[in-house]
């Protein structure tokens, strides 16, 4: 187009400059885009025209992206009437896609205001900060992203079509145009995009028909739906707009289909158990206990995993670096669950001051003991008070929800829908050093596994384990405490809901009031112990396990329920006990006969007398366990004398004897001590 400004005539289309393509707003680091443009000006006046000077607006000169540096051929130039003159403009862009319009004023002698020529810089492209990256998408999933484009060109642009090249799993769904009208208000309307009007190879073309004025913003919503038929190698694509200026705007599109999932390696739960004795160890000032949570990815590509801890406890937290990248086919740490035990350590500090533990020297591989070790002293009332004070402290912590903290660790990956959970439970525990071998006839009950139900002639071994990895554990096995009462078989047996600490306090009161020597004289404890350690005491190195006693149920009274406590004095928790329970039957060996002594038992069942005649010897030892033996038996009528019988006859009599015991009249409780005897 030709513009006649009175005295100077020029072609406005020649004063248009192309901004360099590249990341919008970033600086141009070199001069490869610098050019010099030449323009012609024609004097249409009948007199010669004298060009005096040139100028740009000061506000434009101060902009960081102003691209014009010099205008040559203007100053002191005479243009004859009807003649033309060439001027040069140096164009040196400073930023990519920096479009603008600025007026160039040429002063001359024909007017005071001079001639103003608009210089237009545009790229023809739409500027965007969006990265169209769908990330890793699981097969069968749908994911939507939004891309934003702005017209920074000084001219209006019409968008005809949008093309998506690459995997056919990506398609535009909606678009909206945000534009600013003359009064400063903004409008934002959303339109649905139609399906592809044509598919040429791997390109989907969709219609837009949008006019973008300078400063308008276009938002396009894209959706990716992955299928198993898509090749995992076709990951990159391209989005492009065809505009009325004829310049394409192209943005890379990336989508990575994958199959697999991210799962927890902890089977959905994490347990953090901290023995309260760990909080008492001298020199250990670290109140933070951490447990790492691991996840495993079965994806074939790395995926991003996000996780957070949902908990109402003030003692739990998640130590994580935020989003992590789980590598393909390997395990990755999601972070560490943090259990803060400072409150608990402060509450239980009084018990730690009492404890004088023996030390394990890793250098000499020996136990360094004090002159007066606490496990060697007899239980006294002060020990009972210490245990009761410990019980009160643990009760206060329980009321404050400080003994157990729970939460749920939730995590999800970018390639999967929904989230997975890991149950977190952290608690302060009471250490259980004593362990009972669960052999035949042994049932372990109780809240802390401290109640052992034994059947007749059952045998078990009691062991002790030092759980510490750095400290020695010194112990002394105390005499067994026992009592019995008549058996009430018509009533259901009850297992006491007593904790290990409560059992220890109850036993400590017995030892404190009665004394160890008096308890050792019990003639019918019901349970026979064969000690495997020195009763004066022994020390265990870290993580060592030893057997301390073999327990056999050998009652001396019939139809009695026996309850006994096997206790160990130690220098950590002071006292630990395991409770033994068993019921005697209708026949017991009240006295241990000499070798070769015969025992005759007559049992009346209806009109038949079952007579068991045995040669009772001293109990034999099988694996260190005493077992009485019956070698002969016979069955007679009421008026016949005992006769010897073979093993089958003895087996039949055993059946009759057992059936007789099951009769209701034989199960009645004795009415008097004489009858009981």
C-alpha cells in the first residue's frame, strides 16, 4: 500500500520486520538475526525537501526488547521535487518473538511535526509457555491437559485449523478465546471442537475459525486416550496452527503409554515397635525413630510417584523429598515415616535413672558388671514401687495417645488411576524377654503372650532373649510361685486380661512379702522345673538367646487347677514373669515310690471293677523330661481277684476308665478336705 503523507510518500509493507523464532521472551544471544533494511521515500512536493533528523519515542527506547539501533541517510539529505531517497534502518532483535509497533519520525522543512512512519515487528507465531506433555499414561487411561497461546503480534490473526501430528491417541476437545474489548473488560467463551476433518497419515486436522486480536489468549484442551495397540516407540508428536499470516505455530506434544503399576513392598502395612527400654539407654539422645517405606514399579518406563501421610497423631510425620521418580522394575524409597518419642522418653526417664545395666564391651567381648548388680539382689518393696510408678507413667502415656500412633500413607503414580494405601502403626512396647516353646499340649494366651496353658504331662522349654544390639542383659531365675484350687469343669476357663507388667507387679509383691526362701519350700507347686542356668545369675551378650528351664506339669493332687509364675530378675525391666496354668486329672502320683513298688487302683464302674496293677519305678527321663511308666493292668468282676492281661486288655480298661471319668457323678467337686484326699 502507498501512503502519501503530504510531502513524503512510502510503501508501508516494506516497514514490516520479522521477529526471530524461539522461546518467547528469552534473550537472543548472538547477532545472526541482525539485518539492515533499506526503504525508499519520495518527495511529492514541487519544491526540494530538506531532511533534518529522525527520532523514536523515548518510552520505546527504554524497553529491553527494542530492536532498532540506527537510521542512516536522513540527516542533511536534500530530496529534489519528485525525487526519491533511500534510508537504512538497523534491525537487531534482542528477544525471541518480541513483537511490537513503534513510530519512526523524520523531521524536515515542510512541517514542524515531520513525517511519522510506523515500524511493525511481528513473528506471525503465537506465543506459549505451555509444554504439551501428557507424561506417562497407563494403557486404558484418559488424561487431559490445557495449552495456552497468546497473540503478541501487533496485528490481528485468524486461525483456520489446528493439526496434531504423532500418535493418534491425542485430540483437541474444547477451546476458548479470552479477549479484551474497548472498555477493558474481558470475555471468555468456550467452544467444542469437532472431530478430525481429515486424517493424513499420522496427522489429525481440526477446524478452529478463531480471530485473535493483539493481546488475545487462546486456551485449547487436549485429551489423550491410550490403547494397548499403540506403539510405545511413537512417543513424540506436534501441534500446529495455520494462521492468516501464513506462519505456522508448532509446539511439541509428548505422551508415553505404559503398562504396569506401583505397589507397596510392605504388604500394605508398616509396624514401628520401640521397646520402652530403648528410650532409657544412656547416651542415646536421638528421639526420632524412622522407618523407610519402599515401593516397587512394574512399569517399563520411569514414573512419578506422589505420597502423603494422613494422620491425626502429633507423633507421626513423613520425611520425604516430595515427588519421586520410580525407576522401571526396581524398588524406590517413598520416604521415611518419623516417630517422635521425645514425649515418651521424658515421661519414662525416672525408670531409666533406676536402671544400672551391665555393659557389653565389644573390644574385650566380655560383660562389664557393677560391684552390686541389681539382678542379684532380692526383690524388695522399693522394686515394687518402681514397677508401680512405671505402670502409672505408661497409663498416662496411653491416655494421651502417646503409646500408639496410627496413620495412612497414601501414594499414587502418574500412570495409574486412584491411589494405594499403607497402614502405619508406631507404638511403644513393653519388651518380652521370656519365650515359651509352643510344643504339643501348650497353648499361649494373654495380652502379651505371658499366659501358658499346659495339658497333663505337657513339657516345654522357657528361653530368654536379649533384644538389644549393644547392651548386655543380666538375669537371675527366681523360685517358682504357685497355688492351686479345686477344678470346676462345668465353668469355662478364664484367661486373665493382665499385661506382662501387671503380672510382674503382682509377682514382685509376692516375692517382697514372702521371700524367695519361703517360696522355695512349696511341696506341691504342680510344675517341676529343671534349671539350665546358674540360679545365682548369668549375663547374655547382645542378641543372645539361652534356655533357662524345662517345665513339666507333675501335680500331686487330683482335680485341681494350678497357677504358677516363673519369674526372672533382670537389670532392664527389673522383673519379667510367665504364668503357667494347668489342671490335674482324677489320678495323680501323690508320692514318688521306690523302685519296684506296686500300686493298686480300684475303680468301680457299674458292676465292673477296673483294676490297674502297675510296677511303678522312678520316672524315666526322655529328653531330660521325667515320665512315669505303667507296665501291667487287669480287669476283674467285683468278686474276682486281679488277673494279668495283655496290652489289648489294658487298652480296653483305659477306655472304660476314661468313659467313667466323663460321667457327671465323677466330675462333682469334693465336699470336704477328707473326701478330696
